[in-house]
C-alpha cells in the first residue's frame, strides 16, 4: 500500500502519544536505574564525568572496548591520513600511494596486534587467494566458509588460536574479542575479493591487491564492509579536489560523530539499561513500563553505537576519496524487517545481496528461489555471527518475519485484493497498514531482544510482554505500538515527498 498522509489532527495525536510514551519509558528506566542500583553488579560501573552526579554504566562491552581502544589507534590514523593527504598534494600515482599506505598499515597493525596475529590473518588471505586462482566460486565458498567455521570450533580455538592471541594474558577476553572481531571482517573482505577475482573483469588483481584491500587501515578494525568491486573503482580514480566546501563538509561530519560520542557517554551516566539486562532477577521485578523502556534504550543505543563505529572510519576513508557505506538510519522510523536489514548495515546488506542472494536466485527467478535465497542469507548471518543457539533463533525469527512480510506484500498487490483496497479511503489504508504492521513489529522486537542479550533475557521479555500480561495492559501496549508505527509511516511519507520535490 502506497504511503499517504493522515489528517493533521491525527498526526498530531499520534505524535503526542508516541513522544509521550517514549519519554515515559525512558524516565522509568532512569528511575529504576536509581532504585535498583544497589542490586546491580558494581563491576559494571566506574566514576564518570566529574560534572555529573552519577557513575557511568560500562556493561556494554563493545562500546566500552572501542571507546578506549580508539585512543590507541588515533595516532596511527592521523599518521595514515597525513601521509595520504601529502601523497595527494604531491600527485603520487594511486597504486604506488596505496602500496606505501598498506606498508604503513601493516606496521601499525603489527605494532597494535602483534606479529602472530598478522601472520595468522595473512595465512587466511593466502588460502582464500589460492582458492580464487581456480576461478571456481564453489571452491572459493567452500574454502572461505571452512576458514570461517574454525572460529566456531572450540577444539580449534583451544589447541591453536589461543596461542595466536595470547590467551594466557587475556583474563578479560579483550584480546580474543579484538582478534575474532577483526578476523570476521577480514573474512568478508577476502570472500568479496576472491569471488570478484573469479570474474573476468577483476582476474588481473593479484595478492598485493588483496592485501591493499583487506588491510585498508581506516576500515580495518570496525568496518563498515566495502565490497571489493566498489573499493577497486574508487582507488583507481583520483580523489576529488580539496575545495572550501569539501573541507567544511568534512569538519562538519567529524563534529557530528563526536557529538554522538559525547551523547552516548552522557546517557550512560543516567540510563543503566545494560547493567539491568544482566540481572535476570531485576528484570522479573521491574514494571512493564521499565521493561519496554529497556528495550527502546537498548535498540537506540545499539544504533547510536554503530553510527559512531561506522561513521568515524567512513569519514577517515573519505579524506582520500573512498566512499564507504554510511552508518545506520534512525530505527525509530523503521517498522519493517526488510527496511531494517537494508538501512542498518548497508555494507553487510550489499555483501549479502551481491554474493549470496542474487547468485542463489534473487527476486527474478521465482518465488521458491527468492525464499531460498533469503534463507541462505540468514544462515550465513548465523554462521558469521558465531553459530550459537540464540543467534539461530534470532535469524529464524527474522527469516519468518521477512517471509510473512513478503507474502503480505504479494497478497496486497494481487488484483483480487486491490479491488477491495481501492474501495477503502486513503486514510483508512494508512491505518490498516499500521495495524497490520503491529504483530510483525512485535516479532521483530522479540528477535532483537534475543540478539542483544541472549535467549534467557529474550524469554523474560516474551513471557512478560506477551504471555503473563493482562488483556487491558496488552491492548494498551499494542495501541502505543500502533501510534509509534504510524509516526514512522508519516516520517517516511514526508521523506519520500521531500525527495520527490528535489527532482521536480
């Protein structure tokens, strides 16, 4: 159903209910963060900013790790960017420039990660490159998936990999996390390179080209994923000239990222959603308002976190003319499974679409091939993220949601259904669209709870919000969801209209 605008009074009311409900649940999280503070794990808190009265929640391992580790990487990033800018000013040939920058990258990574880890990464790349020499994509997939699977085999980790990342000196698990996180991204890059090399257009790319791509410093640690075909197109082109407008835009983009960093750090002094999630007994006691608030805060923080994690490296790459995929869009106005996957991690989505979904069948080879392609994509996501049971449940819920969404769109677009839909007013079509989106949004939310915090936390959310809840509370909860979904629909409508106006 095409997006349409609702009456102004209804838009105002939905906006008021939506903003009011979000403000209420966030306040409840703040209030219960104070109320249950004494029962939370003290290891999850450290003294925060001196100007603020509360301690900072550091239970979000990923944000806390990269926030600290960035300061170790920063001098190397500055050196790398400076050398790249000097090379541009001296008009050094692009390939020679990137060979020089890759040498600097390898020195930097060897200093930060150690010789054994870099040698291990190079071994992976060498095996993947050898598989690409066959020109057979099945061989490439078999080889690279085997390499990826070693990350999920405990025996391989216990007997070999633990000696690579010095497990004996890793009491907090930080060395292992960094080692595996970077290796997982490297895996995507050498899959992309090897599959592209099997095609005739890029068969001339050699091992040096692979190293330039895989160890490209700005995107090495956190991504975002930039497929080799897009990377190759950009490194052979001269970067755009440094005009006043480009300088101003770069400064603005870096400032924007720093504002989000400060905002993320600020809210962790007041909203302890991460620490509360780690106490199952507290999750059983808090009010439903707080429980919903925890879900909202966790989702928004996850988006803010990856906006910083993706945008900062992306802006560094942009200094030398490499356009990386942008960070996630605001999830507050995304209410469909398919839109969430397309807009949250654009680089990973492009990877899956180009190398998994389209080769398996895609949308042009019939219904069954399309559904099978989607299933294979989610199975790859499951394996790549760690192949644990809770990840399997998350992927299955997402696949079911996308499948239901697909059949819903197909049914709505049939001539039989359109005959009846055309009899409904434009306003009622929008209301119906929002109403039908509520159950799918609920299923999506349950899957996300499992992904964020595991099956135990997901089970608590499921029972408290869907099973052990009174009918009046449940209906009120659904109504609030409906209002927020309508707000999302209206935001998307205005964005579409604004885009159209630019081209008219």
